[in-house]
């Protein structure tokens, strides 16, 4: 008989519905017959015992909420009868032990990467164009139009063909594809462009933070060099950007071409100069070729978004096991999204190898939460309507599942936003839960691959770092096959273990890192970039 409920941790007093349940049906679970009191959709939670008002609700073995009213056994947990609550933590209470998984079959494995002079290894080779201030966005867009059409294999996409057919009076797209059959000019370099709304007009600290973020992108091993546009009068001055680059890597050998419009005359003169000089630099960067590199050179950002009630049962724990494998191999998994670590602080603090990192983590968490409360919000406002519809009804419940992406290995470093990853092992990086702001921060801190779990679906990508999309359920893959790379639905069906899925994720990461696989986000040319301004963003 198919299992209809699952309890994640032995101490939990709630269970997750693995399939839709009807009011009045009886489910046998752990030797007890539980009568389901309300129609319950898959992914939502059922009380395994009667709960009185104020009783604690435990899931993943931690406090994830309290009962707002009496919830009988078999009752459905909702936003009306459950309120967010998380455990309190003041400091490290113990040092947790860790038994590293067996990585013997990977210890001699390599991936084909781009070796940089500072010892980092890229999984991509990107020439990056970006502005220091939003005033230069139009010039970046003009350059993007020129380079995209002339450097790459140019193909008319389906949407343009559709519109063209409608204009001509046809009801459907032409069957034959009109293509420009020129091959790409370069073999080993991709040219990418990012724009933003910062660099001036806000507080000076925002510009300094943006400078550090952009410096991190230049230093990212996936970037071969950059073309940087400045207006001249903005808050984010060229010197501030150069100082940020020198702080991250004082010996950076990559070419950085910087142009200041207010010193260069007309737009046409400036753009012509940029195109000539950038083309020559890109031609040189194209000479860099992939070489074998150890798996310890992988820095893998761990992200989730569009999460559902299965994310913390299948996709996130499977990615967590892949993270443990990577940590055991000397690589650097990077766990982000601090609002989604609310309620699991004690576990993470106890996993910190350096007491100063434990203190730093708590300090960052408290400061972040205070800023949210001061703005009239709070971490409890983090779950989105989509999260709630699919069973994540409190922030602590969402966080307990989200934190599973970080596996069980020791925390070797705690980083604030824009600080760069330099230590092997698990790193904690302070970012918001906002998907694109977080992935933007991960790449800025050195991630050369990002793995993004989702239960509801999201097209998010990044301009310099490949983003692998992992689904928590097979239904999502069937509905949105063009955005998902790895399906962990077999865990929900009981067909594969967390460890088996984790190994599959690691193998996919290796193929992406070596250029053998293009992620769906790469195929869609999804290149999202949104800096975090350190205001309230959950």
C-alpha cells in the first residue's frame, strides 16, 4: 500500500501528506489509525496528536510554530490555526561531530575548467560588460545588441517568428525557421552584459556595497575580463571600484577596461572605442582553453526558490548530501538566504568550527531581523503566497527545510554580503531570501556553479555562473520541462534514497562544471542580476 504520510524527524508531532487526502478517510501511520478531518492537499501538514492552544509544533526536530487554537489529531495545519515561532539561541552550546561520507569514487575525479592565475578555476569563460551607474545602462544595452548579433550564432526565436506571422496575417508561425547560418565567431568565450539601478542617488554605502559586488564578479573564476562603463560624476567613482577589486584580490591579473563617458566626447566616439578595444581583449580571452581541475576547485552556491511542501523532504536534503560530498572533497558549498535559516540557528552555530564565526552568524542574523522589524515586517513574513498554498505556512517551517541544502558538514566560514569565499568546506553567506538578489550575491562571492532547488518552478539564471535547477517533485518537471535539470521526485515516491539523489546531483554538477552539460537556464539565456541594497528584502 502506498505511503500517504511521512514524518521527517522522530520527535515531530506533524506529518506531511504525500498525496491528496479526503476528509473522513483513515490513514494507518506508525501503527496508529489517524482519521483525516479535512480535505488535505499533498505537501500540507497533519497533526499526529491533539494540540492545545499554545502548544509547540515540531518538524525536522525543531520548533516551527505554535498552535493558535485547538488542533485535533488528524487536523490540517493552516495559517489560521498555526503561528510562526522559532527556538531562541544565544550562543554555541556544543561542538557537533561529523562523519564525512565516503568519497573514494570521486577523489581522483576532475572537471575541465578554466585555470586562472590566482589558482581559482572557472566553469565558464565570460567577458563581462557592466556599468558603475544606471546612467550607462542604455550604452550597455546598445553594446549588447551589437555584440549579441555579430559574435554569436544568430537565430530568429519562436516568438519573433510568431509576431512576424501575425503581422503578415497568418494565424500560426511559419513551419520553416528563418536563420542566419553564420557560426559563432569565438569558441571559448561568452560575452555577457548586466545592468542595474544603482551607483548614484542613494546613500553612499549602497554605492560602496555595489562596488564590492561588481568587484566580486570580476574576481569570479568564471570571468576572464571586463568592460566597465562610468559616467563620471556618480557616487560609485572609478577609484571606489578599483579599491574594491584590490581588496578582494590585490594581484588580479585579469584585463579590466574602464571608460568614463564625460571624458570621451560623443556617444558614437565612445562606443566605437569600446567596441574596438573590447573586441581585441575578447579575442585574447578566447585563447584560454579548458584543462583538468580537481573537484576541490568547485564553489557551489546553494539556493532555493518557489519552494513547496516537498522541497525540504526531497530536493533540499538531496542537495545537502551533495554538499557534504563536496565538502569532504575539499570544495566549498555556500549556504545563503539568512531569513530562511530562522529557527535552525542553534544547529548552525554548533556546527561552526571557529567560535568567532558562531558569534558573527548570530550578529548578522539579529541585525537582519531587527532591520525587518524596524520596517514593520519580520522574518515571519518571508513565506510567499505560493509557498503557503503548497504547505509552507510559517517561516520556521520553510527555513527548517531550506537549511537542509547545507547538509551536515562543519561550518568553516561565515561571510557577510559581498565577502568572498576563500575557505574550503561549508560557508554561510548573508543574503536575502529573494531568489535573484541571493543568486546575484552568490556569484559575487565566488560561486562557480549555483544549484537552485524549486517545487513550484522558476526560470532564474545568472550572467556568469551556471544555475542548475532541481525540482522537488516530478509533476513540476512534466509541467515545466524547459526549466528543470534534475528531478528528485523519485525520493517522494520512495524509489530512490536521499543519498542516491545527492550523488546524481553531484554528477550533474561535475558535467556542468566541465562544459559537458548546458543547464536549462543557460539554454534559455536567463541572466538575472539584482544587487541587494541592504534594505528590507526577505
